[in-house]
C-alpha cells in the first residue's frame, strides 16, 4: 500500500515545481498536472480496492517518526478511502471540465487546483485537529483563488463573501481548538475524544466544543449563516462551483464527522437541529428561484444540512452502520448529482430555468440532466433514495417522527423546484440558441453520471431486497429505453410481447389479491397497449416509460414487503409523471400531479415508518398488524397517501388536469390501471391492519363518508365539464370513490362489491378513454360542444361509448348494475343507510354526464369542420371491443367474476354472496344477471323485429330536416345544444361543487410561495448582513446549547 | 511582576484605543497604521508572555509585511479614499 | 484568568464591530485583521504559565527540568502558523478588493449586492 | 324457472292485462282532467284511437340508427320494468320474472328506457330534444334521492330488498302497510313519486313549446306508437311499484286496480292544482323537503338498528 | 443608524458570551499533555534548544508544510488575480517619482545586510527565537527596500522562481527522505541527518536545513506577493 503521505508529497512537489516545469511549455505542464492528479487518484483507488476486496484494516501513519498525539498522523480507514477516492475522482474530472480555463490561465491555475486537491485530501486524512485547520485553510484559499480566477464581477463578489465567512469560521475554529487543547492537552482527535471524558471544567469544555462545531456549521453553510454561500454558488464559474459543492463540502463534512465524537450529546443535538432546519428552510426558499444555479445552491445547502444532521444522528445513536446505510448514500448522491448539474449549468448558460429547453438539442446531456434531477429528488434507484429510506427507518425505530416529517417535508419542497425545472426543460419551447457543447465538458459530466449510476447500483445491491425477482418487471422498460432507436411499431410489439411474458411469469405463481390485481394489470396493460400501436410520431422514450410504469404496477402487486412496495410506488409515480408530462401544454397539470403524488408517497412513508417503529425487525406487510395508539395515526397517514392516488375528495384537484393533459392513449392506462394502485395499497393495508377505531372515532365510518362524498362530488363535477377527458376524469374520481366506500364496509359482501366495481371501472374506463382518444385523434379537439353528430362518421366508437355509459351508469343488464347492486346490498347490510343514499344520488347524477358525453359528441347536429372525419383507427377500436366483450361476458355470467372474487375475499371476511344456479343471494336480496340479460335481450329483439316488420317506408332526410321555431336552421352551432348543458343544475346545486378544495390548495401553495419569497429576502446580498447572521447565530446557538450560567 | 502587569494593562489600553481608532478614523492610511500599531503592541505582549518566536513573527509579518500589503492595496484603490464614510 | 484574555476578547469585539458597521471593504479586511490579532493574543495566553520561562532551553537546568520551567510551547507553535495563514488570507482578500474596485470604482461593500435572494 | 314456458305464458297474460289497463287509465285521466278544467274531454278509448292512428301512418323519416332504436329502448324499458316486478301478491300468474332480481334491479331498470330514449331523441338533431332530456334527467336525478332513501328505509325496516317479501310483510290489514308502519319513508316516497310520474308541477321536460312535446319532438308514426304503448306499461309499472312498496301490494286484480288508480289520481290532482315548476325550483324542492324527509326516515332506522 | 444599534446589541451578547468563556478559564500551573511530552523529549529526541522550533519543524512539521503551502497558494492566487489582461490596460499607472539619492545608496548598502540577517534568523531557528518564517519575512523586507528605493526595480523572476520552486521541492524531498530512510511513519523526520551536538549551529538534524528552505521559500513568496501588489 502506498503511504497516503505521498499524496501530499506528490501534489505539493508538483505544485512547487510547476513554475519551473511550465518553462518547458504549457503542454508539458498540463501533462504533469494531470499525471499527478491521476497518480494521487491511483493511490486512493488502491486503498479503496484493498478495503473493499482484500479486507484491509484501517491504517495509521505518523509523521516525524514520533507517535501521536505528539506528532500529526494520518488515519486511513474505509470511510477515508471512500472519501478520498470520490474527491480525487471528481478532481480529475473537474480538471478535464475546466481544462480550457486552466490552460488559458496558465500554470498558476494548475498550482491552485493541485493544492486545493491537497487540502481536500488532507482534510479527510488528517487525525489532528489543528492540522485540520491548516488543510481547511489550504482548501479555502485555493478555492477562493480559483473562484476569483475569471475576474468577473460576480465571481469576485461571491469570492469575497466566501472569504469573509471563511475568515469568521476560522476565528471560531481556532478559539475552539485552543480551548479544547487547554483542557485536554492534546490535539489528536482520537486522544482528544478520550480525554474530554476526564475534563472537570465541563462548562469550558462545552463552550470549546460549541465554538469548534459552530465554525463547521458556517463552513457547512447552514441556515441562516449561509447567504454568502448561495451567492457564491450563484455567481461563480460553474466549473469551480461544481467542484466546490461536491468535493469541498464532502471533505469539510467528513472532517466535521471526524470531530463529532469529541463533542457532547447536546451539541450533537444542535447539529441535528440546525441541519434539519437548513434542509427544510433552504428547500423552501429554493421554491422561488428562477436561476438554476441558485436553485442548485439552495439544494446543495439543504442536502448538506440533511447529511450533517444524519451523520450527527449516527454518532449520537452510536450506530456506525447508519453512516454507511444512510449518510454515505445521501452524500454521494448529492456529490455526483450536484457536480454534474452545476457543470451542466456551465454549458447551458441560461440564467432562467424557463429557458433551459435548449438542452433538448443534446440528447446525451438531456438524459444526464434527467437522471441527476431525479437522483436529487430522491427517486429510486439512486443512492439518495436508499439513504433516505434507511434514515427514515432508523429514525422510526427510535421514534423520531417529527424529524421524519421534517425530512420528508424538505424533500417535497426540493422535489418541487427540481421537478419544476425538469418539467419546464422537457417541454417549454425555447429560443434557438447556439450552445457550445464542448466535448471534454460533456465527457466530464458523463463520467460523473456513470459514477452516479455505479454508486446507485452499489447501493441497490447493498440493500437487503430478500428477493431480486421483484425487479424483473422493470427489465422490459429499461431494455426499451436502451433500444430507443427502434421504430415505434417494433417497440410496441415488443411491449406487447413482454407484457404477455410478464403475465406468464407472474400470474402463474401468485395467489389471492396480488393475483387478482396482477391479472387485471396484465390483461389491461396488454389490451390498452394495442392502442398505442397507432402512434406514428417517433419518440425515443415513450415505450420505455410505459413499460416501466406497467412494470411498476406489476412489481407493486408482487411486492412482499414495504420496501419493494415503496420502490414500485415511487417508480410508478415518476414514470406516470413523465408520461403525463409528454402531453401537450401539460407542465402545470403534470406538476400538480407529481407534487400531490410525492406528497402522498411521503405520507405513506411516514405511515410505514410509524408502523415500522412498532416492529423494527421486519419489513413485511405484517408490520401493519399493530395494535396501539400509533396504529390510528399510521393508518391515517398511509391511507391519506392512497387517497391522494385515488383522488379522493379534498385531494382530487390534480385529477382532471393530469388525466386530460396526458396523451390520449396514455390516459386509459392512468385511469383504468394506475388508479387501481391506490386501491391495491388500501387492500393490503386493510388486510393487515384492519381499520383502527377508538371509543370515539370509527375510521371505517369516516372512510366510508370520504368514499361516498368522493363519488357524489366527483360525479357532480363531471357533469359540468366541457372537455370530454376532464369529464371522464371526474367520472373516474367518482367511480373510485365507490370502491373506497365498498372497501370501508369491511365485510365479505362489501369487498366483493369493491373488487367487482374495480374490474367494472377498469373495463369501462378503458373503453371510454380509448373511444374518446379515437375521437380526439380524428377531430383534434376534446371540447365536446365543438363536436356533434359523429355517430354517422364513427358508429363503432359510438357503440362502444354507448355500452360504456350503460355499464358505467349501472343500468341493467350490463356489469355496472352488478357493481351497484353488490354495493347497496353491502351498505344496507352494514347499516350505513345515509351513505347508501349518497351513493345512490351519485349514481343517478352519473346519468347526466353519461348522456352528455354521448350526446354532445355523437348525437345532435354534425359540425361543418368534422363533416369529413373518418372512423377512429382500428388500433383504437379493437381494444375497445375486446374490453366490451369482457363486459358482456361478465354481464351475462357475473358468476364467473364474482366467484373469483369470493375466492380471495372469503378467507378474510367469509362469503358475501351465495349462489343457487345463476342467482346470487345476499342476506337482503338476489340477482340473476343471466336471466335479466335474456329477458331484456328478448324484449329488445322482439320489439326491434316488430318495428322492422311494421315500419313504413323510411325516408332519408338531410341534416336540417327539422322544424325549429317554424324555421329550418342552417348552422349546426345554433342547433347543437351542448355548451353548458346542465346550467340549471349548476344553478340549483352548484353549491355542492364550490371549489373549496381547489381554493384550499391554491391558498396552501400561495402561502408556501409567499413564505418562501419573504424568507429568501433575508439574503439581501449585503455581506454585512451575512456577517450579522453568522455572529447572531453564534450568539443564539451559544445561549441555546451552552446556556447562561 | 506588578510592574509587568501595569505595562500589560497600559499596552492593552493602547491597543484597544488604536483598534477603535482604526475603525473610527476616516483616513484609511491612518487606519492601516493604527492596525499596525495594534500588532506591534501585540508582539510586545507576546514577549511578556514568554513567546519570543510569536513576538518576532507578529512584528515581522503581522505588523510589518501585513501593514505594507494594506498600504499597497490602498495605493491601488486610491480614488476611493475620498468617498469612504 | 488573565488580563490579556480580556484584552484579546475586547480586540475581537472591536473587530466584529468593524465588520458589522464599516462599509469600506478595506476597513472590513482591517477589522478581520484586528479580530485575528485579538484571537492570537487569547491563544498564546492560554499557554502562559505564571513564573515559567520561554521554551528555549539555553541552559542545562532548563534542559533537565524543562517540563516544570517553560511555558506551554504548543499554543505558540499554533499561533505562529495562524499568523502566517492570516496574513496570506488578508493579502488574497485585498486582491479581491482591488479587483472589485476596478470593476465598480467603489469600495463600499453595499454596492456589491448583485447576487441576492 | 322450472317451467319456463308457463312463466312466459303468464308473463304474456299479465302484459296483456296491464297494457289494456294502462291504455284505459290514460283515457280516464284525460277525461278527468278535462272535467276538472270544465271541458267535456276525449272519450275514454281515445288512447287506442291515437295508437292505431300513429301505427297506421305509411311514411316515416329517420334521423339515424339511434333515432330508430330510441323507441325500442324506451318500450323495452317499460316492458322490462313491468316484467321484473311481482304484480299481484300470492297470484301465480302475476309474478312475472321477479325472480331475476330484487328491488334494486327494478329501480335501476327504470333508467334503461329513459336512457335509450334520450339517445334516440338526441340524434334527431332538434335542439328541443336534448333540452327536454336535460330537464327530464336532471329532475329524475333529484327525485330519485328521496325515493332511494325511502327504499333504504324500507329495506332497513324489513331486512330485505325483495319486493315480494316486502309485500308479504304488509299483509294482514291496513295497519301493516308501510304507509302506517313507516310513514316518514312513505311521505318521502310519495313526494318522489310525484317527480317520477312527471306530471305537473314536475313536467318541465315537456315545456319548450308545449306542441312539439319535449324529447319526442321529432318522433312520429310507429316510433310514436311504441312510445304511446310504452306509456301504458311504464306508468302502470311505476304505480304497481309504489303500491307494492308502501300500500300493502295487491292480492287480486280489483285491489290492484283500485290502489293504482288512486295513486295515479293523487299525482294527477297534485298536477292539476299546481303550476309547473321551473327546473331549478323543482331541483331545489326535491333536494330540500323530500330529501330531508327521506334522511329522517333513514336516520330512524340507523339509530334503531 | 438602526444597523449600528443592532450591531451594538449583538455585540453586547457576544461580549457576554466571551465573558462566560473568560470566567471559566482556569489558569494553568504546570504543563500537561503533549506539551509536557515536548518539553521532556524535545531536546533529547530532536536536539533542538528551541522547543517551539522542534514542534513547528518536526513534531508538527506537516502543519508547517501546509503553512508554506498556504503562503504559496496565496502568492499564486494574488498573482493570478492581479495578472495583467488586455482589458486592464486602461488603468493607467500613476506617475512614478524617483526616490532620493540617499535612499538609493542606503539601500544598496543595506540590502545585503538585511538578507544576511534574515539568513541568520532562520539558520539559528533551532537555537534561538525565530526561524524560517521570521527570517523569510526579513528577506522579503529587503526586497521591499529595493522596491522603495527604485520604483522601476524589477525582481529577477527567473531566479525567484528557481529559488522558490527548489526550496519548496527540497522541503518535500526531505519529508520523503524520512519515509524512504526510516519507514512509513517518518515523514518529515529531522533525524535523517545526524543530530550533532546539542546547542551547536550544525545540530538538530535536518531542522536548520528545513528552516533554511522554509526561509527561502517564505521570503520569495512574500516578496512575490508584494511584487504583485506593487505592479500597476
């Protein structure tokens, strides 16, 4: 093993000699420069390698041949090896990224760069506290010089602020060091952490350790003493910023971590507090940013707060494992993603995130950009996700719920601005602009990206998954992303084939509810995917994303523990977001969708954590079987998360936008399949946890009302929509409300109703959304009043919609009636009469939108502009009729479906429905779907035949052959009564759909932004204000932690 | 020992006064010199604290070179001297 | 408990005062220098032991009984380093000030607020 | 089901009876309304005349397939509704196909004809059709609410949703009728009944200009014939439903006739003395008083059970 | 004004903070910890009279190496930041005035003496107070004197660079020699040279050598800072 002191020797030696070497020419100097960086990297790799694979023990290296603490020593363990490897790697890559600038500035820039790297390595390696100070100064001064190197005003201003803050931090650091030295008589960190135990002067000790830590709090840029840092991130050359934000903070963080054992628990608590506060507040302030660099600055600061707090927690709770499980992945996630993103801002030099669309011209960079933004928002499989997951679980095992809440809140804010940036970048039209994609810069970013992925993989495999088969469903999506160059049709066929394969692989060894749901997902995905074959426009990512989403659904039901569940949930959220986002003008709507979804996901995670805290050994669904005061809170949190996904009343405001703005062949997936993911979650939750109740609160009852009101209000809103897809979206909301209502009954009959309604809704919404997709495909509009009379042009679509609305409205003889019948029987059996009334009201109101949908589009007067439209393509028609065939099958033989449902429900709740021949009996009533169908069919046929026989000669008439106020109308617009169809209804019952929820969430968002905006104003840009904050913070924290005597 | 104490207090007062002077005075050159004086007094105190090495360093670098660098910096930002508050 | 500690702390406070109130950037750097001087005084004083002599062993008794006779040399060594580093930082800061001055022709720190929020 | 053909035969028999009853009922009602207004009025057999007249028309125009199918839906809805209901309690041949489903099936099947009719009428392209449909549907949605609540209250009261069993529970004298045992639900149900019969004051769907009467504006000839024939079934079926639910059902045909006629007269007289409501007013009315009554009816059983 | 009020209030709180710190300091009466170790072992182990020097150069030699690096970075940074660029040309140099004859002559006489004094300080670092830094500063002041006497004086950059580079490189080399000669724990060990007789000039192993290199390095670095600051 190479002595790490050679790192110092090589860097310093090269640095010192460079003035002479440069005499031999710039190229020689550059070569030497890179060679020494690579040599240093090689030393660190060698160490990391032997730690990873050769079981190397931590090694200590003294200097001067004298044992510590008399001499300074370097300590090189596994953690140090990781940190120096990462730092040296980014150093090499950063040098590549900055090579032009370095070349232009000359050998002096190389010296500064090398010595900065020296400082970073020293910070990580040294085990002496004063030596730490020296290396800190080396790092800082070299960084300052590099910051100011381009001599731009903003660089210089940022640099000066940085230096003054650094100067203040040094003052506190030195004061802390000398106090601790005077108390312990040593400067070695390890010996100091032992000697502090014997110190009598506790008060002075706590003052000393406070000052020591406080200087690091400044260096770690914690709120509010961090305005200077954000200004510096904003103003300084992104090459340096990326380097400093990644390596500088990592090294400083590590040195802080090293000295944590010295300080007392109170001070560790202070670190945790400040770190968490910074995480939330900085992310909150980030929401108002428009400059990407400043956004990244806020994000950096926030991430470091989180990492610092987590590290302090791991020391506090003496859980070394947590460092590797949570702190390190969080840090590395930030490390690579932040370096990469800052460097991308150096290529796309747009100071406004709304102008970033230009990055779409470079596909490589765009891909990296997406990956890194998703990594920063903590999505699986990136390391940030594993870190957050492990941290949250550990915190929950220690009952630190408030902290979990803070972390998740901060993460939500962060996702807020990062995804806003991503969303706008992916969609917004941009001014054509020449961007210099310097190949070496892109190369550097690509390397960082690969490193991020490697670390992701490492953490992915490091995590205990119990069974890797869970991830099988993602293979097709990933493969299709890889095969993005293939023609669309081939990718579509591949998708169909892989769905088929999934079905074969998974359905064969599942049972119970997972099998039931999975069958629906596989079948539905297969049928709905057929419609996507109609796509003509080339898209590199569509099928990949689609298959990832479908895979996530399959993985979701396949999951056997909450980790797998949550991963699938997150992937489902992201992929559906990206899919919705592909639609036209969808930025706002998809943003609202992802924010609600993430909020929901975080609530679920909170609930998981709460449940996990009761039983911190296992991760299986069994953890929900808790029976104490936490169970109710956990239930509320988790079910809130699921309710958001199912768009229950109050958290529904995203649904119409997301459904309507998604591409037309994507919406069926979301409505028919994705909304069932929330139902699946509910099922798993209720199966294991039941519905908790106390003496005063019966959650089942509350849940039933949520379901009933969702059904009613969703339906009410649907009838006033002009846009067909929005109408169907609210219809979905209402229909899913019934499912929740039925689930909350918690009886065999109720669950039978729920599952039946779910299948029913899946089939119908598939048909309706596909039919509408076909119509929109031909007419180019989703506004119903613009259409009319299309029945003659699109008879197949019309018929499909007609069957759809008959089924959805619950009119016998189609399946919808079965769902309603089961639901009411179950509700009355349960004794929930009022809910029954509400559900009934909802189901009658549903007629209104059903009629409106079919009337406004297909009936009435055809419009001139659609006189030549054709029937929708067969790609749309075929899947519709496959689904309709299934609807008819279950209508004629409801037993087929209900028996399957009984099979899975019976073991839990007992039988809900009994059978005599084809008649289903409940405790209240009976129903024979087959005879109903036969009778209705017979009457219908007989009457049709009668009319045919008796019918006099039919005269064909033209469109306007009607008499209207004694006049024959000429324009269809005058005669197609469709716009604001149910206006009287709105006048009478509009109060029911007053936009309380919408206003509420608008107020929430407005307040969040207002708070964000007023908070960020504390960063006035005036250096003296920042000095004031730093000093004030020192005083406040001093009195809080050390206290007045 | 008492004498030394007295000297220290006197020098301390002198240092504090010149530090205040350095902050209060409008003229930047006087300000720089005043800070130099603070360092100079500090180096004497170091001698009294039995720290001759520090004393030498403070005198040579803190009081000497540092002051000089400030003066050069002043020279380079000359036109600003009138407008400082 | 030493009077020099008080002197050092007062110097630091004066320096902080300057940092907070002086608008001229050169004065801010000067203020930081005062803070550093005060801090260095405090540090050296921490190593002072009443009645002990400087850590230079120029007589044989001193060599033998050094541990009982000399003041603590470590703070001195640390301050030595701190002074040099302080000057280096100040010099660099001044060059920033010079460059900034060349950009905007003013030394008032309140004029350099382009980066904010 | 064990003897399908018998069932079928009985069904045809009861259909024949009810058709004629319905036709005559209509004629009688026209007469009575005229007398109340001080006119002589048409003969009682006028509906037969009307029906024969429209069925005899030799030409027809169609606006399209759905327009054509609308009356079929409508008629099928009326007949179906009737056929899913037990008509006379205890009678073998007046049970129809009530074994196919319970009260919920009947309630939901009411919509079948209405929906189909709405689709057909809407294809005509005449703006009055959808306008009338909108009004009719809107009113149905709200008038169904008190009705549903009343039905729920009955189901809660009797612990069953089977019409036959509900009727059975009411046998043995007027004191056992739900009218007496569950007056609140009956009140709610009867208010809903007014709306469902679509007589004045709740007949705004016919209103656009009275002459081209609402949804069927464009219908004529055989189409209209189907619809007129349907009216006989549909109205009778609804009457029978209410009779069964609240007024003890019928054990023989005279009782059936007596009870349903009284019920019909109730609706007619309310209509005669009340002016027509605007749609908003009628919606508001239904959502207030009848719904409140229905909620009370349901709440009684919520707390009783 | 309000700002000053805030500052005053804040500083009162800081003063209370420092007072708490101060009131908790207990005065030492004897050496403890590593200081005792240095005092007991320094003279015999490293052969230095000046314990501070033994700490600075050997025991905490890595700090000193870092310190030299800091100065080096600062000098480089100053040079980079004040480098001449085309756009800076407009800042015309203020008129130069030649200094008096006496100063010029005096300088010529004094410069060698000052340099000699500087060298004296650093090669005696292990015996008496002072060492590389102090000596370096003195050497730098000699250069300063040259600037003062002759405004057009240009330092010989080639020579400076060579001195600067080699002194630094040799310093690192001496550190590595420790590793090569003794082992992994002997970076910057002064005992690569014989310790010699205690109290003599040529004693304390490599300390005089190191201090000389530090002196040269610091001197050239400080001089180059001044040189860069002086440039117009």
